[in-house]
C-alpha cells in the first residue's frame, strides 16, 4: 500500500477526531440535525493513521464509507458526543472537532410520537459547545476546530479560534458541502494559509501535515 511510504510524523501520538452529525430527538421518530456526510472526518482519520498516529473516531450520523483502518465509536446526540469526547480527552494529544454538532436541542423529548396538529411550537435550548468546553479544559492537548461560514469566513473563523481557545481552525465556506473542490483557510493565532484541493482527502493530508509541523516545533 502507498501509505507505508508516508513519513511517520505523528508516530505514537493519540489523535481524537469527531465527525458526522448529531441528532437531537424531538420524539421517538423525529430529530433536529445538520447535513454532514462524515467524509471530511473519515479522511482526517485516514490521513492521521497514515502519518503513524493512534486514531480514535467518535462519529455521529454519517453516510460516507467508513475507513477500515481506524476505530470508530458511534454516538447519537450532542450530549452523548460530549460524554465520549470528555472520556478520551485526557489521553489525547490532538483533538480535531469536525462533527456537525446541533446548536439546539428540544427542551424535552416527547415519549410518544407527536400527533399532527394545525401548528406546532417546539421549545429549543442551546446544546453544550463541546469544543469551547475542551478549550477551557485544555492542558497539553492541541485543539483543532472547524468553522463553516456563509459570510465573513476569515473574520468569523478567527473569532472562533480565539473564543474557543484553539490552536488551529479550518475555515470552510458553506459551498464546500457536497462540492467537487474543497477549499478554505487554515488559521492559527499567528496567521493563515489558503488552500484548495480536488478532494477532501487531499485537504485532510494538508491539514494533518500542518498539525504535525505544529507538534514537532
Ligand atoms: N462545535 C461543538 N459543539 C457545538 C457546536 C459546535 O463542539 N455545540 C464545534 C464544531 O465541531 C466546530 C466548531 O465548534 O469545530 C465550530 O462550529 P460552527 O457551527 O462553525 O460554530 P458555532 O460555534 O456553533 O457558531 P455558529 O453556528 O453560530 O456559527
Ligand atoms: Ca453551529
């Protein structure tokens, strides 16, 4: 296989990656969620593995093909994901939050299926911002986030990097969802690099190589 030729820049490092979308159930058969295939997260996991890292993936709902070379733990809600991430956090060297975590969840999940009515009002509350929570708990870990923006991409992503106490953030315009080319900015507290690749896997390799430069410097 080709990947045996990769320089093992992340040998022995523990990398935790979240991906896919969380589901916040309203009743037994309905939920609030985001659009996310999991392809980026799985690509990051493969690239990290190829660089020699020990990789653990915590995945919500995904439609992309699972990479056979990494361990994947499945979760459903943002609360499940928070618990799973916190359990792994201490032992991790690098955490990449690629999951599309729902920003809101129903205040209460109904036990029975909600019957059709002329109109329906749902009360929602904010979910915990997992990444911001990790930013508060951060010690030796390198913390990498994503930002999906429809406007002011650079500015908004830089603001998230600071507010969530991250070491690196990948900023993608919303039009990368399902697009052929994958582009964006890789931003750290000192500056940024623009990138554009044909596939998410190439972007993932670029991101992981940048991460390994960080780790070794
Ligand atoms: N994130 C998280 N927990 C949440 C929401 C987001 O960990 N409850 C993480 C995402 O995985 C991503 C980063 O925060 O790495 C940014 O997500 P994004 O949706 O772009 O930003 P938000 O902070 O949620 O703000 P907004 O949606 O208003 O832009
Ligand atoms: Ca959000």
